[in-house]
C-alpha cells in the first residue's frame, strides 16, 4: 500500500530564517506531487505541483520554492520566511488511473506540517 | 477553469439527525468531484469521489453524495450523524485537463451536538 510522510510535524521559525519541508511517498512510482497551504480558518491553497523529477509548476508567486530531486521526494523551501508564511502545509500525491473508461484524479494527503513564523 | 462553492462555513446538527453539506461546482468540461474530511491537525482523508460513473456515490463512514448536472451540485449527506463526524469537510473539483490539480472549496465545519 502507499504511504506519504511529511516532516517535521511542527516547526517554529523566526522571520527571515530559511525553510525546508520534506515529503516522501512510498509504494508507488511516478506520482504527481502537490504542496498546499492551509491558513487558519481558510481553505486549501495550491502552491506547487509536479508531474515528474525536476518538473515544478508554481501556482502562486511568493517567496516559496519547490524541488523534486527524486521521483518520490518533494521539498518545499524558502530563503527568508515571512509572518504570512505561517500555516498548515500539506503534501499530496496522485496517480492517473484507468478503470475501464474512467480516469480519476483523487489526491492522497500527508499528515501535514504546522509552521509558525514568529 | 473550475471552481467550487460550499454553502455554509459552519453546520450544526444533533446526534442522529440528517447531515447535509452543500457543494456547487463550476466547470467548463465534465468534472470529477470529491469530498474530503479533515480532523483537527491532520491531513485530508478522501470520503468519496464522482468520476462520471453512477451519479449516486457511496463513501466511507456512511456518507454519500449525488451528482446533479442540472443543478451543478454534489451535496454530501449522511442519514444519521455521529459525534465522530465532527470535522471539517471539503468539496473539490478537477477535470481531465493538463493541470491535474484539485480546486477546493473553502470548507464546512460540521458540529454534532449530543
């Protein structure tokens, strides 16, 4: 079965410090990978998605970046954190599957990282 | 482009009562629709999905949803609420296009009163 890991689980960082959040997926190959941010009391905002190694699409221009150095590893980074970067960061994966004539794009989420920028 | 509107950011029901969480979507192509549940400080868990097969979709924990194209709706229901259903619920949409990403609604927090 497939599992998705995120670490760290919680993080408190001062403004201006760097950030590195890691996500890894087990039990599948060539997954689509996604980074979302969930601010307090708000929905999910897609930050980045990747369909393969080194292929990153950015949804929101900001001081965050993402990289995919290996097939099942997705990293979210920042050189200098802002207060507004605080939130709950979720990694997700998906595979386009063929079930008869249907294709489904459901995503499976990791446990998340709670980031507080002080 | 796709979008999702969830009516009601907070819904409160009594234990044993019907749960109805509303979701309306907008999509220029036939959509795939999903409902996710999120418990505090956890990731999202897939409840059910609609992928152009049966319009009435059954999911986990006794939830189901009906796809109504004429109403562009995908409401989530459960006949009898349980205390453990208290959580936040998200409706999401995608389409078979190159973007391959889900667009989420803003979420509905379900409270279950004893």
